[in-house]
């Protein structure tokens, strides 16, 4: 692990080059408050959304916001509740509180919050239980997604409660169990250090007594992400490839305008893991805000990418109809021994590169404040 002085010096450099623009509270708040839902050891707030028209067997999507964000703001940007209106599934939004983290980051690096039946992980599990009981949720159709720290916390939930979630989607996040402190978290964000790739799967299988079946996994990352290295995308794939017992052979490759999707399938042809690499995209949730695929509103951390991660993730889980973008090309891949994530870059056009310039917040200040709040910095 890098020294604290090294961490702080890199934080300072990030602060000097950080882009302005933190997301505020949006006027539109479509979410309701979840009443008491258990002991809530993580001291989180629970919010939810139930569409007027629901499926007979209602699915639940748990959505975890990123640092400096709140539930209503992330819902507004991502468009999840609008899609829920279309498709009839319910939403649960755990929301971080400043008393837990000054920058509203889920504490995905804190051992007390990342174990089964403890801390923030247990609070989220208790919220899910309450939603199932109070709103008639189908317990076999529960999913979780998140951005950045929320993506890393989605990894936590998938690892610690694989018996609860049928699938998960990790956007600009990190694999489970690779950091146990704030300095380690910063290193892992840069893809420095951590356990070897061959050991990642064991972190998941050791997190609970569950023996399978395992959740399906959707991974999203921009290849110009300067906050969380896109190399973490390959590490997440490697972690879950090992859990599912898949070799490196791909089921298919889909090439679209500015993105590449890779899929790993089981022996029966079922998609178990998918990975999207978005060319030229910075740190944030990929959106398509115009055309037939439109969903969500662009802003800090919510980035126009010409592809809707919200719709695509829901489609991967069977919650929405697939809408392939014009010009997408599907090709069967040949078995390969190359590690997941190798050769992922797609040619970048000037319009795509411009998208990476969308402000994703003052990253250095966010992490610096977190270090100060943790007593590691004055």
C-alpha cells in the first residue's frame, strides 16, 4: 500500500486539476420515505418508488447513488423511476447520511459496513426485506445497481447477500473486498495494489455461506475515467468469472457507436456476465437523453454517452424490452486466453471525447474531505 504522504500528495494534484460542479438537490423528487425497517445499524435513510401500474410479479431494483449525490438527484439523472413507470417494477433507494460520511459516499471500504449482517450492508438488506413485505415484491426478482462508491457498494451487496439478488450492475465501481481503509480505497480507485486477480473470486465466496446459484453481473465503465480507473472493470469481471466458474472464452462481442460489449455465457448459452466499455467517457453513469432510447437527464456524474445504461441494464435483467442502437454489430467471438478487459478500446470520435469533459465533481476535495472526516488528515 502506498504511504499516506503519497496519497495526500496525489489528492492535492487531483484537487488542483478537478473540474467544478457538484450536483445539488433537484426540484423534482419522485421518491417516498421508507418507514422504520429494522435496527438500521448503518444509519441509512430509505427511499422508494412504486409505479401506479405494476407487474403481477413485481421486481425490485435497489439503486445506490455516488459520492456527493442523493437518492432523488440520482433518480432524476438516471431515469430509473421513469423506466419503472413504463415497465412496472419497484425501486428502492438507500441514501447515505452526512453523519456516516461527510461526502455522502457509501462506506464500501469500511470493514464494519461491508460484512454480511453488519453496518450499511445490513441496513440495505433490512430495507429490501421491508419492501418485500410491504409492497408484494417477488423475492426471486431483486436486483442492485450503483455508481462509483454506490457501484462499489453494489459489489458489497452482491458478495454478502448473493442469495438475495438475482443480478447486479456496477457502474464505474470496484470489485468486492479489495480495500479496508480510505488510503487503500484511493489506491484501488487508481487500480494500484490489492490482491492478485486469481484471488478475487475467493473474496466473494468467503463473504457468505452461499454456494450458488450466483447473481448475473453487468459492468459499465468509461475508458477515459480519471476518478476510478477503468482497469477495475476487468477486475470485476475476473472476480465474478471465477465465482461463476467461467473460462476466458467469450460468448459474443457487440460493437456499437462508441462502445464495446463483451458477454460471458454458461454451457447452456445463458448470459452471466456482460461488460460495457464506453469510449471517451469520463466518470459517471452513461445516458442517452434523446431519441427512442432516451432515459434520464445529463448533469454532473450523469453523462451523455449515446447509450442508456439504465435501459440496457433493465433489459439484461429481463425487466425491459431490449432496444439495440442503430449500427450495432453482433459477432460471435472465438475462445481466447486473453484476460477479460484486454483490447477493450473502441475508436474515439471528437464528439465522444467531448463528453468526457463533462464535470464529474471536485474529486480531490471529496476524497480529501473523507480523509479529514476519518481523522487521517487535518
